[in-house]
C-alpha cells in the first residue's frame, strides 16, 4: 500500500548500482554471459541472451558517471535527513 | 496555422490564440467599453503603455514556452490522444466492459499514420485512463481540458471514498494513493518496455500508447470498488471478476493487433525477398506469449490493488471495534 514514487526511485537506483557493480571477468564469463563471447553476426534475430548482454554492457558504459553523481547526492541527503 | 499532418481538429488552442491576438495589439484594442472606474484608470496614458508592454511581454513569453515545451513533452503528439468526443468515450467504455463481440480490432490508418480516436474506436487514447483517475465529471465537460489521467484521478477519489466509509480517511492519504497508483503504472510501463526490448519486437507501440493501454484497467477497478461500496464483498468480486475477464480479452485482441502491425507491413514490402512467413514462426510465437503474459498480469494487478478498498463494511466494523478497544484502554490508563 505504501508503494510510493520515492520507493520506486530508491529501487531503481539500487538496481542500476547492482548492474554497474557486476564484474565481467569474474562472474559473467563463468556463466557464459561475457560480452566478447557473443556469437551474433549481422543476423536479424539477436535472441534474448545477446540482448541482455548488450543491455548490461550499455547500462554499465552509459551510467558510470551519472551514477557517481547520483550516489554522492543520495549519500549526502541520507546523511543529512536520515 | 494548421499542421498539414494533423488529422483532427485542434480546437483547444484556437480559443486561447484568438484571445492572445486580441490582447497583443495593445491598449487601444482593449475593450474600453467597460465600467467607468476602469475607463478612468485606462485613460491614463502611462498605465495604457504599461499594460500594452505587459501584455506583449506575456505574449512573447507564451510563444517562448510553446516553442520550447515541444522539446521536452511531445505536446502535439499528446493532443492526438485527447482528440475524442463523447460518442467515442461511450463506445470505448462499452468495448472495455464487453469486448466479446467486437470483430475488427485493427487500428485504421490514413496514409501511414493512425487515425484520430474520434474516428476509430480501436485507437488508443489517454482521455479515458485520465478520466477514470481523479477529476469530477463536471470538469470533463469543458472543451480542451487536457487533464492527463482523469481515470487516474477518479480512481484516487473513489479510493478515498472507500477509505472514508471504512473510517480510515485523511486528506494526505489521497496524495499517497495518487503517488502509489502512479508508481505502479510506471513500474508496469518499465517492465513491459524491458520485455519488449528483450524479445526484439519491432512494434509501433510508443511509450504513451503503453500508458494508455495500462490505464484502461483503472476503469475496471473503479467499477469494482463502486460495486463493492454498494453491494459489499459479493458485488465487488462479481464485478471485478467480470472486468478482469473483459480486460484480458480486450488486451489479447488489441495487443496482438498492435504488436503485429510492423510484421504485416514488412510482409508486404518483403514479398520479393525469399523470406516467407514460416521462418518467423518462432518470433511470432514469442510475441503471442508476451501479449498473453501482459494480458494475464492485468487482472492480477487489478485485483491486488483494488482489494484494500473493497472490504466494505466488514473492515469498517473491525476498525471501529479496534478504535473502541483503544479508547477503552486509554480511559483505563487515565
């Protein structure tokens, strides 16, 4: 019932942090999800696995710097306002 | 003046534009045939000039805002979703509650762009999802009122009403309800967009289309909550069950109609190519699964979210007993 926009924002921030923290060499390669293990050529049907790989890779690349900023803001606000 | 690509009569801004044109030329064009104290005020040339300057500034500011707002919110695209009339609303509501007999679910096109909702009952709109959210019905009769999510608003109000009958109401709860419903909507939109991206479906579905789709279930929720208020638990479950099935059928027919549009056009264009339909069999199946999953999720979400409001009198009596117990305990302590 108390599912507010603020909790949605918190969840989103935590999820993006989780994606950014994934270490490719240690985890993804073991599961076979490393991005240099992709087998897709220029076919028209990428498949779900490669889509996920691309998504994770692009989120990590794009969100690194904004995440630093947003995380610092969140830390400061939480310290000040609890 | 009128965008050649516009397929509907944009009646919302002509009134304001005419008004602005009237005021911009300055104090001379101002209706000076007003009451005498105002005429005396207007006769002063300095205040005349000041008013002219102020109104021209306002006109310039309005132009600037109009130019720039299109960059952030696609206002002209949004207007497409509000080009409705009462007959369309009536037919759409009927379709939402009785989708079983409707045969033709394809959205009609006119030169590659969808026809406005006024002319085609299958077109998505944002008026009904907005309509069933909070504004009172009297406000809706005003033309050009682009209140987004009126369905949203009505739902929040009805939820407040239900809370009131259970003695749990307080004004800040309305705001909490509104933001909670908005958060659920956002979550659904994000989930569906993510799954669409993962399945690599090439659709014409824009984000606003998705919001319109998901907003339709508020209509069912309102019906359920109102029936629950009137007739208690049985009425609530009956109406909610009916609306769940209706929304499910609605989504499956509409969803598959929309998701397949690109493939139909690609088929026509690629007839010369060697690819036939059977090659895409697996992808089509995946798309069907996706539509079914989305449609199946709707009743669950509807029921889960409307449930707290439907307790009706039973919850109310529990609550009042609880309050009575607490007041007795307080009295004993004192």
